[in-house]
C-alpha cells in the first residue's frame, strides 16, 4: 500500500509496542513525536485521537489508535510481512492479543495503583483476579514457542511487550515461563531497532527537560 504512514508517539509510552510492530512490518513511516502536556492535547492531534493519548497511526486517510488495534491492523494492511496467520488459524491470535489488551492491562494497572477486587466481586470485572490473569497468561506463553504455534506473529509483539515491561518493572511475577517466552523475542532485529530509536529520543527529551 502506497499511502503515507505516520506514527504518533512518545518514547515513554505504549507507543513502543506500535513502533516494534512498524519495524516488523518494514514499511516506511514517519514519526511525529508528541509531548504529554503539549502537542498531545493540541487540537491538531485531538482530531487524530480525541483521547489525547498515544500511540496512533495515520495510514493514508485511515486512523488507528490503541496499540493492540494498531498491531492487528498493520498485520492485515501489510500481509507480505507474514505477521498474521490465515483466518482459519486466528483463534489463539485474537484470543491472546486481546486478553493482554483487556484483562492483563486491567489487572496489572489495578495492582500498580494498590487496588484489589473483592473476592465476591471478581465475576463482575473482566480481569477477575490478578492471580487468575497471571495463570492464564502463563498458559498462553508456555504451550508453544509463540502465541499461535511455531510462527512469530503480531500477537507476540503485543503480548511480548506486556511481559517485557512486567518483568522489567516488577508488575508481573518473575515466572520462568514468562522469562523463557521473552527470551525467544528479545533479540529480534525489529525489536532492537525500535528500542534503539525510542531510547535515543527518550534520552533527548530527558536531557531537554533537565536543561530547561
């Protein structure tokens, strides 16, 4: 697809997930760096994402927000990258990508804020309990080398990003199955390139903040 691909992000955000996906796809794109208290809330960007959050992409006239949606969209928009399984084999692909976007994200966020769901109310909230989410995530990453089997897909970009952050910042238990799964992903050239780009911009922004 020849439409221009624009990526809106901040290096200290979930935009790192989307950049990894962009690098896996290998299509040319342009980055628009945004700041939390400035351009992210400006009218021009609110026209792209009314939430005033990143990441977002604009692909021609199409706008996609939410990191999981960006991963799924990019895999479909650039099928030559081979990052989505055939439709008939997408059950685990969708199941675990959106499990990470829903229950995992919610359970980890609640824990980070020191909140817990009363046992009697667990059935009323999508994530149930933190422990049940971690057990399901352990199941997802220990059955096969990658989420959908023997082949790396966009689901691994999304699930792998959550596990990487969880292990790095302690929001997930350091279970051996999480580490083994992340060890299979962490040296991918696209991940390393994406990380280097975001790290460089993060250091630049932090230096600018200190100098101001």
